[in-house]
C-alpha cells in the first residue's frame, strides 16, 4: 500500500454508505442553520433590549458558547448530561449542540445587521405611524437581512465543516462514515480524498446559493450603485451616508 | 402684506391673531430637552395656528431640528407641555399615535425605504396603519405622486432617483397619511443645488393649499416668500419671532443680525 489509487478514491466517492453520510451532513447543517437563526434572532433581540437583565443574559449566552469549543459542548451534551439524568438520542445531541453554538454566532450577525440599518429608517417608520411589528417586518428586517447575508454565508460555511465534529459523538455523518470505511479498508488517502471532494462540493454549492441570495436581496441597492456612479460627488456622499 | 408689516410690533399678524382663538395646531409651553449636560431646548414656548407656515432658522446646534422632532415625539421632550391639535404629548402610546397620525415628516436625508419601490414606499403606511385596500392605497399614492410631479417613477427604487426626486417622493409618502401638519427638517440641505428648487416648489404648492407647515431651513428666499412667521433659535432658545419682512429688515437680536450676515451673501 505504497501508492495512491485514484480508482479506489473514485469508488469511495460513489460509495452508497458514504453518500448517506453526506445526506446526514447536509441535514445537520440545514437544521442547525434554521434552528440557529431562530434562536439567534431571539438572542439578538434580547441583546438589543434596553432591559439590563435580558441583555445581560443574552450577552452571557453569547460569551459562553463562543468562548468554548464546539467539541467540548458536544461531548458534554452527549456524555456529560446523562450523568445528571438528561439523555438524548445521538442525533438530538448533535443538533442541540450545533444549534446552541451556531445561535451564539448568528445572534451577533443578526445584531450587527440591525445596528447597521440607519436610525432614519426607524424614524421614518414612526413618523408614518407604522406599528412596531410592521416596522420590524417590512422596514428593518429586510434591510438588516441584506447586510447579514455575507457574514451569514461565512458562518454557514464554517458550520458545514463543523458538523464533522459530531463524528466524535458517533453521529454517522460524512466524517464518521469516512473513518469507518478507512478502518475497514485502510485506504486512508483514498477515503479522505472522497470525503474532501464532498466537502468542497458542498461548500461550493453553498457559495453559489449565497451569491444568488446576495444578488436577489441587493437588487435595489445595485440600482443605487449604478446611479451613484453617474452622479455628482456631493450627492454621492449623502447617498452613502444613508446606505 | 402691509398689514403684517404695520402689525409687526406684535409677534403675529392680524390674520394669525384670529386663528389663535381656535385650538392651535401646535402649542409648546416651557419645553426642555437635554442630551446629557447639553440643553438642546431651553424653555421653548411656541404657538402655531392652523394653516400657519412657520420657518425655523438659526445656527447649527441651536435646537431647531430638536424642536420639530419633539412635535411628533421622535425626540422625547424632558419637561414642559406639547399639544398637537389639542392632544397632549404626554409620552402615552395612544396620544403619541394620535399626534403622529396628524403630522407628516420630511427628513433631511429623505429616509425612503431603499428596498421598496416608490409606490410601495407610499402605500405601506396607508395599508398597514390605516387598513386601506391595496387598490385604494395605490390610487391615493398615484394621486400624491402626480401632485409632486413624479408619477412616472412609481415603479423605480429610491436609489434610481435623483435626490430632488427622492425628496419629492418622501413628501408624497407623508401626504398619503393625510396629515394636518407637515414638519420639514432641513428638506433641501442634502440636495445638489440644482435640485433644491423643485423641492421648494413642491412645498410652496402645499403651502398655497393651506397646509400647516413647520420648516427648518436655511432657504431664506423660501422663508421670505412662504412663511407667515420666522422663528429664530439660538442655544436652545427661541430668541426672536417675526414676520419675514420684519425679521430680515430689522432683526431685533444681535445674534439674529450676525446669523443673517453670515447666510445672506
């Protein structure tokens, strides 16, 4: 076994067992993003609250989950909590860990998105008698979301790869199944080449999705950029000040 | 006009005197606003009759923007009383809502919603806050967009319009809520010089139709032509109030004199 066999690598790539691991990886990522966004939005709202207890609790949460390794969080949930009588299935453990962790990162992204929406937008909404809900849903959220997409994309990319840590608590996602194949056949490079290819494909697909999202939500501001380029510098400054 | 000039010993003209017997559009009594140690409004008293056009001017930092932003509670005043069409702005939700429904506001930086088309900017509030149907709201929006002379831009995004056009959209958007009082916070300060006129023309038209207006501006030509009264502020105080002729010819305070010297070249 002193050489690399491309054929074996290709075979691993089309291995049904490994492919099912890929599906688990995708499932974990999607569920963690959706769950993390919902929880993260709530944490961000608390963080922006004027109530010091709520914002303090939210800050504590973010501090804790961003300040400790995901690996420890997963292991504690999987092996530590049963000691206190709290026991989940393997996949639930992974999801809980990934969502709790991701929410902390997304909360900060959500918060920065909202903070970047100019105060003038809220003032205009007040002046027009819009209710707080309409202001949030129709005015601030869409603008904040557009600003959130690039950092959000980055975070999803990290998360996609971080799901591999769930292999440690025996979730049979792409990494874990690669390990299993490797232990069975000892074709280390071949197996991991296939797994690497899958991760690259997944991150590339996500890149493409992110670009489409940016294009979709940036359509009005793209028009703005074109317009500004053709206009006088004074007006440009004022337009940018609002953007 | 001569009537106002001869009456200029008093603050308001004869026409305004009779108006003041009605419930005033705006009444401020001993209003204070602080930002930390800075006093933005220092015992401000102001009465605006229905239909009156007021231009507020003064050096930067004199509190003129704060003054009009307190009238629709975008800034919360700390002390004193503010009544808008008889409703006391006492920080209670329902009174704030009532006052905001009566007032429209136009901002220096337009504050249009950049992710919505011009038409959507104009229909959002009538539909969500007034429960108007989409068709009704569109008709209303087109009515006011026609009035500010940009109905053909309805489907564009604000970023595709010039500054002057954006500000006219902002005026139309405010009018769609059928306000009784319009507040303008330096509406032409962010515009290229060649676009100032189109916005001022729109405001003049509004004034001719009898809208009650409070306008913070440095456009003294506009003030001379449209204002019933000029309110001059300095360091958070209303220093002087007078009809435009009187104010420009004969400013009583030293501060107003130096201010006018500096802005009228």
